């Protein structure tokens, strides 16, 4: 492990990737500041008065941006002024094609660290396996119906555990500055195929229903999603429908020297743990 990172500030430390990055760093012997609105270290993107205490002593930051890009450039400038010399940014595949409803925070984070003068590395993962078992699509799958506007476009879903391991490696090892790593799993599936795989492992019938974008938007609103979130999810699927995120990529292997975890093994574990019971 490099000695570059005296202390590593992990933003979003209670989130899907952050709560997995923190223990990996600590196991590797790194000093970690686990920050979030409800974490060990208090951090709120929209309360800049929380930033200095979170940044104190940090020389590296795992940056998980908010959807609103507004505070991101100011935070990065303040972080560099406080002594941060390395950023690892969680972004998303296809971010270079974003529109006004999706990915603006991630795009702002990428640009801010590029302009910062510090070392930076960007990771752009596909949709996580765990979107099926921890949030987003878990409730529809439990209800036996996954309805999306995606058609037959492939998605090489990636294990968030692999994403976290990549992030931890980039925060603690040299040789990755100025690089963008796209992260996918080893196999591309349609969402319908993913739903069938989950149904088989869970031992229950799960129906996949293809919606138009307009139908999807109406269903999200009917389920109680705010308009802004419904637009964001609609924009996400519009991005996927272009096919720009459909190919399997080798970022996990390039960073970790091994192949990424497969979807079926994840599904078996998640089903055994009761994810869709």
C-alpha cells in the first residue's frame, strides 16, 4: 500500500459503495474518515460549514457527488486548499452523453477534479447487481413484476463489491492518476433475462413487462416517486437505450488483476439471503 493517503475522506460513507469502501480501507490499514449526513463524520453537501471538519487531515477523497452539481466545484477547491492531493470519483458509464435530467452531479465532479491540479481517477460502473436486491428494483421483484422501458438492450451489470474494491485500490495505490476506468461485470444480459434468472433462484414467478417511456414515467409517479426522480430514472433508461453502456469492459481486471464477479453467483447468494422472499 502506498503512503500517499495520510487520511482518506470517504463521502457517502453510509451509501451503497461508501459503506463497502470504508471497511476495505481500514482492513488495509488506512486511516479513514467516514463521512455522511448521518455517519461517523458529519458531512452535508448543502451545508458548507460541515466541510472543513470533514476535510481536516485528509489527503485523499472518495467523491460521491450529489445529483445537484451546484456545490461540487466549491468543495473540490476547498479540499485542495485543505491539502487533498488525490480524488477518486464515482461516476457512471455513458456520463459523457448526459442530459439535463441525469448525471449532472457526476459530470460536475469529473470536471472539477480534472481542473483541480490534484491527482484524480474516475470510475464509471454499469448498474449494480445490488440495485435488484437492496433498493430500486427490489420491491417490484418481490411483487413479481419488473416493468421498465429498456427493450432488448444489453446491460453488463457489475457487483458493487467489485466497485468498492476498485475504489479502495485506487485510493491507496499509485499509478492510476489521470485515468478513467469503466467497470462492468463479465456478462451482458437484458433486464428480462436478469428478472428470469432472479425468479429461478428465488423459486417464484417474476414477470418482466416492457413499458414505453411515457408509461414508465406515469407508473413511477403513481408509486410515489417525485417528478424530478421520475425524470432522472427516465433519462437513465434513455441513455441505456442508446446502447452506449451495453458492452462488457475490462476496468475491474485492469485495476484488480482478476475478473469481475458474475451475475448468477450474486443472484444465488442474494436469494439464499431472502432478498426476494
